[in-house]
C-alpha cells in the first residue's frame, strides 16, 4: 500500500478522478478518498495505538534558535488526557532527565510544548 499512497502531492494535482476534487480540509479526507479510488483497504485505528507526542528541536520563534519541545500536545492535553497518554509524572521525569530541557518553571526543568 505504501508505494500507492506515498506520492500524495503528485496525486493531489494529477489524479484524474473528479471525486478527489474540492474536498477541502482536513487532508485525511483526501487520503481516505484516494485509498478508495486505488482500492486499498483502510483501517482507522484508535488514537492511543500511536504515540501522541513527538519530541523534536523546532524553531518556535522566527528570530530564535530551535528549542527542544513536545509537538502535538498542550499543557491542557497533559492535565486532562482523553485516553492513554503521557502522564504528568512521566512528563516531569522525562523533562528532568533531558539535558536539552532548558525551560525552568519554579525551579523545575521542563520541556515546553511547541504549540504554546
């Protein structure tokens, strides 16, 4: 299935099916319709089957150096999870052990959330 789906940008512009035109957002709608057009089986899995957070170095502010941050979540997600997720205890432990965690709040070393 991967070779049939990984040329998404090309498919977006060149696939002849009118069923793929004017789908709007989100991109997942296009992915699903393209899979149907290509007769590929698609299975939607629960969100907790996949890791929720990615930790990466990202340029959060245009004129500053990249910082290590959690991508794909917020403090609200951490404090009020919707299903299995990173717990506040795990977050604090990971942050305290990470040399690149440079943000301090009340003396506690934290990895910030990219979206905040």
